[in-house]
C-alpha cells in the first residue's frame, strides 16, 4: 500500500497511480482460475483522468422481494431494461445469475457427487471388511462357543457378548474417525473456499452430521457383523465340538481339482496357490473388497483421462493460437488483414464479431440470460465444434444459426429447423436453427461452462445489424503452436496494434485459455486421486487382515512344516505368495469392473459439470498401475503375517489350539 504503479488505460494513456487499498470481491471468480487476472477499482474522476468516459456502462440491480424467484427477477430485469431503452440508451445484454447459487456451483456439485458416490462405495467396502473379519473370528472360536453352551450359557448371552465387542470397537473407531473427519473436512472446505474466492472464517460441523456419523459408525458394523454372529451362535454343543474349524478344506471343488493338476510351479508356490482356496467364502469377500477398491482406483484415473479428453475436444472449438479482443469495433478490410499477416510467424487470420444477443419468445418475452453470439465466416478454419444435432453453418444458408447445448437447455422447446427471433444490437431478425453443438469453456475469458451461445455466418450478421466490415475480435494462427511461440506472437501483435492506434482489450493465447479450463477440473482431479489412494489403503487393510487370520488358523500346520525341516525363508515365501496370488486375482476382477464403473462415473460427472457426459476414455495405464500397486500392497500386507509365521517355535505351534 502507498506505492505507485504504472498502468496503461484501454485508450493507451499511461499514468502512475497510487495503490491505496485492497478489497476482497466475492462476486468474481478466483484469480487462481483466471490465471491471476488482476481487478482494480477506482473512482469515476480517476477513470476520466485515465482518458475513459464518465458514462456508466453497467447497472447492477438487487430485487427487494422474492430474491430467489427467477420469474420475478426476470420481470424486474425486463422492466429495468425497458426503462433504459425508453430513455434512449441501448441495452446490449442482461445477465441474471442463478438465484442462491455461486458462480462455481457446477464445480462444487460435481465434487459433491463424487464424494457421495465414493463415500457410499467406501461404506460398502467397510461393510465387507467387518463381515469378513467377524466371520473369520467366529469360525475360529466355534469350540469356545461350544464350551460356553455346554456349561449353560444361553445363545442370547453369547450373541450379546459378540455384539458388545463390535459395539466397543465401533466406539473406539468413532473416537478416531470423527476428529480425522473434521480435520479432512476443514482442509477440503478451505481449499474449495479459495477456488470460490471467499475465506472460511469459522468452521463448525452440524449436529445432524455428527449424529448421522454416530448412527452409521455404530449401526453399520453391528448390521454387518450380525449375520456371521447369528450363524456362529446357532450351533448346538454337538455341532460345535464336531466342527472342523481349522484351516479349511481343499480338494472337493472344480477349482481345487484344476489347481491339483497344475505343473511347473515350485512346491512352495503350488502350496500357496492351494491355500488361498481353502476358505472360499472368506476369499470371495476379500476379493470383493480389494477388487472394488482397485476398480475405483482405475475408475478415478479413467475419469481423469476423460476430463482431459473432453477438455481437448472443447478446446478444439478454437484452433487459433491467439484471440485478440478489441476495445471497440474496428473496420476490418483486406489492407489491414494483409498488414497483420505481414507480421512474422502468422499463417492465417480472421475477423469476428462477438456480441450479446437476446432470444425473443413467441409471447414477446425475452430470455433472462443474454446469448453470446459469434459472427464468423461460415467456412472458418478456426472452429471445429462437436455437433449433437443437425449440422454446422453452410455458405448457402440464409440466416442459419447454430446454438449450443446451454442455449438448448434454457429453451428446451427449440428444435433443429425451428425459426427463432433474435434481437441483436437493438435490431430484431428471424433465424433458422440448423444445428446444436456441445458447450465450451475457453475463448471467452470466463471459466464458466453454463453460457448460452449461438453461431451465425458473418455475412448474415452484417445484414441483420446493417453494419459492414466491422469486427471486435481478431483470431490468428501462427506457424508454430508451442506456448513460447504463442507468447512471442502475442507480444508482436500487441506492438503492431499499438503502433497502428488500434486499442485492444485482451490478448489470450490458446494455451492460456486451455489452462483456465484445466484449472476448473483440478479440484475434481485432486479429489479423485486422493480417494483412489484411500481405497487402495482400505483394500490393503482387508488383505492384511485376511492373511493374518489365515496364518493364525494354520498355526499347527505351519508347525508341522517347520518340524520336517522347512526354513523360515520358505515359510515367508509361502505366505507372501498367497497374498500376491489374492492380489493378482483381485486385479483381474478390478480390471473387468473398472470399464463400466468408469463409464458411469464419467457420465455422472459430465452431466453435473458441463451438462453433457464426458467423452469417455478408459485408462489402460490405470490397469497396469493398479497391478503394480496391488502387488506392492499384497507384499506389504503379507509381510507381518509371514514374519510371524516364520518365527513360530515348532513345539508351541503344534500345541496351539
């Protein structure tokens, strides 16, 4: 504060101006999404001193009543617009933001959708984990249950004992989970707030959320454990003492017979492969937990890839390297085009007009949002839109117009071949809809996807507004398309326009505009990757629990193996190999599940984010990456059980019950 900075006004006047303060404007998008665009605020007198007009160019209104009623807001806006026009001033556009919604609402809703979906899947994985663990414990404690029943313990007491154990563990887990959840929620809230351009001054978890977490944290484990507890406690004393609850059975099933015929594996690896199928129900639950976690891991990478592919297709709307928006409309003739083309490193150039327009409905009312209208050559080499219906502009069209999906969503009754009435620069004209294209997020200097747009041929536009050869946007293609070449070309053009007294408003490179679109998706990508890591951890935890129980159940068997001379190295190899085999099987299932899951998630994120499904791109790299991750997880998860098994003393192992 108090320092002076040299600024250049849009009319080319340079002045040193004092910085007297800073403000936090909540009505604009975060500078992190706008590539650090700087906004300044000054008085009307200072604006005149900088060579600007003292006329106002924008009126901001707030309705007194029914602030969330869109229809009421539209009526007030229409009345205000009519009043301004009756006073002799032209109205170039009216924008009504969605009542009660932030500019970044679509991004936030996409994040909430992902959080909700992955949170539900996380709860499902946790349910499998509890069910698997309790089933293993109950199967191991069948003789103890028989002893308790033999000395007179009723089934109800045994049932309540196990449920109480689950309740206590659930309570301890909540004591850990609630503070961690609050820390995570605060970190995520702060990061989202930065993107939405406001600061979090206080953080408080609603009581209803805490109650919901308490209910889920207690009730879900109890329900997940109820089935194995009921099954384990319904055994009679005779059934309990006659039960074979040891290490499971092998050899009766089709898979068992197939494994018995396998050749080429070492004895320890063959033994490990057979061991994992001894407890098939437990193996199935472990595979489900780990494979769903792996499928989600691959799915997140596929959604990430789909976002990038979609950005590429959206960015393909604009094939130019530079977009130069002029301060006011200038006449664009062949002489000027040739002069600009003479600037080195330029291969092509076009002049466009980008202006607000209004759709007039059949009842005479106007669309609450103004439409961004692009008037460009019908054979423009810089536009390659993705058509959803109809076709693109043709040279023989007469007042043909192409609308984007945001326009179509606001006016769902408009179909291809319909005639619509538009008001452009104060003049009304009739246009025929020839096509519908997808939305786009770059090229306007604003990273908001929900912008109704329309495209018309420049010749038809000239006739409609009765103005010839005037443009307010120049698009340029360079001979090189690298970011450095685009920046250098932008500097050259800036100097050329200044030397020829043509005032420019902004010069945007294609790289910069694409970066704005990528910045929008960054929160989604970070969330997806963090959730992928979380699910990988949950899957590894499930595998670690399974391997520990398997080793515990086979304690006597391991003692026999050691008694006949098996070294500790072979014992560790057997247990770790079992874990790797389970991980490999889960990888196969995850690869099969990942494709449909990725497609469904891409559709949901796309509709929430840009109103159309993302261009789905499956990520094969995700399959390979998950294979590496699951092998490492399997080795880590099996290491401690393997080490414990290798340290068993033969006498203690043989005496273990």
